[in-house]
C-alpha cells in the first residue's frame, strides 16, 4: 500500500511556529537573566539546531548579550547569555491640565527617558508623537503604553475628564493602539497612584489599601487583595460624589463632597477669610495659619478641624465598606503636618469598626507614573499579574 505523503506546512504556519519558539527563548532568558545555551535548551525544550539561529538573531537585535564563559563550574567553561532589559520598553503617560508627562521604562521598570510636553486638543496625536520620540528611532521593542487620566475611564475610553478637555466620551486607547501597534491601558490617575504606592511606596507591604487624593477634586484608589478595584462601571473610588452632608448635591459635574472639601474649596475659604497664602498651596497655608497666634490663627484652627472632620467621615464611610486597613494621603491631603495627621487618625479611630492606619503616600507626584509603568508592563506580559 502506498504511503500517504505528508502535507507540507504552509508559510503562515511556519512563521507562526517560529514566532512561538522565538517568544519562548525571550521569555526563558527574561526570567533567568543569565544562562548558558545548554540551559536555554533545557528551559525551552528546543534543539540546539533550532536554538542557534534564534539566539544569533536575538543577539543582533539586542535582546541577548554575550558574556564571558562561566569558569566557576567544573568541566568545560560555558559561554553565557544575558537578557537585556532595555530591549523591551514601555511608556507611561500622565495627562494633566495643559501638559502630558511621559516616561519610557525598560522591562525592569527602570526609567530611561522623561519629557513633559504641552497637551494639545488631540490627545492621541500628542501621545503618539512624544512616545516614539522618547523611545528612539527604531522601536520594535516598544511593548506597551499606559495612560493616566484625571477622570472617568472604561475599556480604553475617557468618558469624562474636563480638566484635560474631555467632556464627552473619547476612545483614546484604540487610537493609540492603531497608530503604535502595542498594548494600551487607559486608567484613572488615582487608580494608577494606588498601584504605584502598592508596587514601590507606602503600601508595598500590604494587600489592602486605599489612597485618598485631594486636589481640585477628591478621589480614591482601591487596592483590595493585591489588585486595583474599579467596579462595574469603572467608577469605584469616585468619593468626591458622596453626599455626606444632607443639603449637599452634585452640580455641573462637581461632586457634593469635593465641592465643599477639596483643595479648591479650602482656597476659596482662605480667600474669603482674608488669609494670605504667600505663594503656598491652600492646605499648607491653612496649616501654617493654624499654627500661629491671635484671633486669625484661632479661626484657622477651627476651619482646619472642620476639614479634618469632613475627611475623617469620608475615610470612615469607605472603611466600613471595603476595610482597607491602611489609607494613604495624596495630593493636598499629604500636606498635613504631624499634628493634623494625628488629629485625623484620632477622628477615624473613634468610629471605624476595624483598625485603619493613616499615612502620607511615599512617592508623591511619582506615584501615578510608577503605577502607569507597572500597568504597562503587566499588560505587555512583562510583569506577573498579582494573584487573587
């Protein structure tokens, strides 16, 4: 009986098989960092004949670096290969009023380039201009982009972010993905701040965490069981809209709570009270005025306590629902001095059902970009997703 001839693999199948093998080599080298060719063979299961041209190609592209032979082992010294973390890059972009802050990091999360550029009306065009420029002329190694937005985001869309000119839904994630051809994450900036503090800041030793960020608005980032929680509509943490005062209501997109207790509200109160800020931020000016003497200082202390009581009620309400264990203060809230921070802790301790430790965030303005880098690395498959 005549043997049936094998159907040759199509060019598409051969190319796909080659890409799978190439990815296996990169993944093994990335995890091991420094290894011999024989170890690479063991880790990937590929034969030396298959591995040799792939290794040669990856050396030429900069993924692998040839190092000297390992003379510490008995027997014939073996040449070693080192993975180059700068062969794979990600970009982090933080949108702010009138500007975009951009950083390029390697696969270890080390920042290698930074620039602040004016934010034009076309957000996608701004990002797609600055990212390739910072990453370098040849950028086959750019693997992902994460964009931090001061507003409501979901599924790559910015639904509301008036401070950066978005007043109706805009799909910036898809636009960036189409133009740069990489994975894209678009997330609320406070979500990325709590991710940054959890990765390398004041929350790195806990799995449950809340970050309270006070600026012109008031928002919270929630890290529960080691993961950022966004809710059914990606609106979890929009605590500025909470109505803790019976006669307070949301108006014109400004939440009821943030209308009275944000940094902008503190600034208005100081102006109305005739307190000179002398170039200081509103909360810093309030704390400074409260530390003085005389009737003006007494009035400042009374108002500072009102602010602390309001912020404590917000923290207590959140703690009763999500039990974060630790709350980090960010933005204007982090400007409280030690005495005010202790007062806030006492107010919270008096009414929470379980202990809540209050600290200042450790990363400051770096938190959002650090979180964006971590998010981009995870989306690109360069960092393990935390287990639940």
